[in-house]
C-alpha cells in the first residue's frame, strides 16, 4: 500500500500529500498455488455504484447458501460466465477422438468432370 509522504520533507511544513496516481497503481492480482501445485492467477474486482437493495439481496442470498457475500459474488460470476477458461486451439485439437484410419479421410481425385445435375 502506498505511504503518505509528509511534505515537510520536501520543504512545506505540516502538510501531507496524497499518493500520486503512479503510486496508487497496485497489482490487484495474486498468484495462488492450487492443490495440484499449478499456480493460478487470481484478480481483485472492485464494483462501484451498486444499488443498496441489490447488495442486500446479495447478502441474503449468501446467508441462504452459507457463504460470505464475497464468496457468493464469486459463485454468481462463475455461474454467469461459465466458470471455466477458454481452451486453446491445441487443446481442442488434442481432445478430438481418434476415430477411423487415415485412409478413411483421404481425398480422392475425380477423374472427370462433375456430373451436371442442374441442367
């Protein structure tokens, strides 16, 4: 967290300056090791301007589900957004089942002209 630097250190007596925008740039992400040893990057999300009645409904829903409001918020976001990351193209290709033989998928050369079916 940024510290407030007294301005008397810079010449102005009994004054304090707020941290600059540059000082307040904080990495709101945390890298947390999961149970299988893989590191998972976790972000902090701050939502402003939420109607108080919506916050109250969130709290009530959290109590009903036996969670904190923060845990309930995470569960709602995970449910709404799928909760899983997008797979890479390589992962999708690797998940395609191994079916048939290569010969089943070979292209054949057409020795002649295609049949004229619309004449």
